[in-house]
C-alpha cells in the first residue's frame, strides 16, 4: 500500500497542486497542503474524477468560441515613451557640457538628495 502526495498527482495530471487540492476538497477529502498523503482509495477516486474533469474541460472551449476585439489604431503606432525622450535629451545635454560643469552639477544635485 503506497501513499501518494498531492504534488505527485499534480505532476501526473499536468496541473498545479492547487487545482488538485481544490478537486479533493470538492470530493470532501481533507487536504492541508501539497505534501498531504492520500490513500490508495482516495487516489483511485481522484483519478476517475480527473478524467471526467479533463473531458469536461476539453468540451467546454469547443462549445464557446472566443471573440477577439480589434486593437485601436493608436495602439499599433510605435510612439516613443516620454521618459525615453527625456533620457535622450539629458544624455545629449550632458555630453555637450564640459566635464567640469558636469561634476559641479553632480555635486550640487547630491546636496539636495535625500539620504536614507
């Protein structure tokens, strides 16, 4: 009599442990975590129930085709973000300044920054 854990069944079924625990709770099987042990009887019942659930999941998407909306035309255009533009402008300004001024500005900025 070998006992399986919930996470072993989840790996066998190809779903998450949380989904297996939900399935077990629906079947009134007490489960605390993904490491809970299941008896052979419980494992057999879960396997039967999972096969039924799997068939139901496969039939469900076929019954209701998904509708898709068109994306707005404005979203398809590639516009640069304002932050990227600001960063590019600052980079050009820093590169154009002599190095002495950049150091002075950095020291001045450091005085006003909050230090944690």
